[in-house]
């Protein structure tokens, strides 16, 4: 640990490691979480042939899964078990085979046990392809990892 690492950052990193170790869905889809910080997560995924729909474009469900993953890691970065209660998505641009998507999730607000998190999904050129707003609920007394 370097002197610039805060306790909150260390907690976020421990939560990421614990969650990812049990996240078979994300691992199976090739989703990575290269960056985590308090209230923030970056998730990445490259679009494979088995992710295409009948029009040869990425199925929207895979884009939502990537966004939901970033959302989950951002919301749980404080080590308090937080679950999605809903989300809304806007698909802005098509996603194609071989595109590498990056989903940036930022917790916008927390009030008691309720939260709101926005996720911007961009392709490898930085073009915004999908916007997601997620709503969350923090489970009282449950941690992601026991430290």
C-alpha cells in the first residue's frame, strides 16, 4: 500500500476482489474491472460472435449486463452489500463484433439505504453507445467482505 492509498480506496479494492472471485457471469463474458474507487467502477468487455443478435449487432442484453456489472461494483465499493432494484437504459448507437466497451459507473446519490448510479457505456473510440441509470438498495448490516 502506498502512502497515497486511502482506507476507502483499500476497502473498494477488497470489495472488488471478493465480488469478482464469485462472479461467474462476468468472468464468463470476459468482463474485467480494471479500475475501482469509492463510488466508481470501470468495467470492460470485448464483443464476441456469440454476443450478436439476428442483425449482426451486439444484443442489448450484453450491453446491459456490462453496465449492470459496473453499477454493482461501484455501489458495493463501500463494502456494504447493495443490490439493484431497477434500471433504465437508452441505446444510442449500435455495437458491433470486436468492439471493446467500457462502462463507467458513478454513484450519484445515496439516501439512507437507497441509491442512484449512472453508467456511461462507450466503445473503443470513446463514442457513447448506451446510458443507464440504476437504482439500488443497501442491505442493512451485510458486508461484501469481512475484513
